[in-house]
C-alpha cells in the first residue's frame, strides 16, 4: 500500500468485532513502534498489551466500546529516559510518534485503532500495574473493525495550514 493511501485509510474506529487479534499481528504493530525515532534514541516508551477483559473494562472507564476490542495497547513512558529542553518534555512526543507507528501498522494489516488520550492516568496506571514513576501517555484498542469508514474526515485545505518563510505569510 502506498504511504498516503495508508494515511488516508487510517480511521478512529469505535466498533470492533470479537475476533481475536493474532500474536503475529500484535508483534508486527509493536515492532513498528519499536522502530520509531525518539529523543536521543533513548526509547523511553514501554507498551502493555492487555487482553484480559476485566483490565480492558477498567481502561474503558465508561466507554464500553474500548473494551469491545480484544486487545488494548497502553503506551507508557519513563520521563527520565527521555529529554527535556526549554520546559518541553520530549517523552510525550516520543510516545506520540510510536503510537502513530502502531496505528499505521495496524491499518496496513486490516486492523482498527482509536487514539485514547483522555483518561484518568492514575486509574490506568493502577489497572496495568505500572509504578508511580511511569507515565501512561495514551492507549488504543486494537481489533478487527465492525464498521467501515471509507471517507476521509473533513480536513482544512493546505492553503489554510501552511505558511512560507514566516508565520502568517502565504
């Protein structure tokens, strides 16, 4: 699949079939994350693969559709293994890049994901048994889609998003 075609195909899916995800598929999407770039190549991320239904339900936290997926991948970071410069914590960027690699790799394999970035971090940390020093940055359900979304969500045209040489200069 051509790269832009893959990017256009990726969707936030909120309806999953119960079919299990193969260990081969899980390993492939995690391998894509492992290869993501990171600040100083420190690879601060850690991933927790959750198949247990009770833990998935805890992570869903009233959004039942998250627990419908047979797998949830939780992306964590050790901030001490990433960088900070000018009051910016790079672990957030590092994990964001790795998560996007997961989502694109899943799409390529016919699997569905949905970026979950709004959640109770303490609850999520406790659900997966992560220590206090570890940040839970994001997670995604992973499964076979029960819905198909072919259309690309409305996007602003490039002319509204891109400036040349200086901010605000077209």
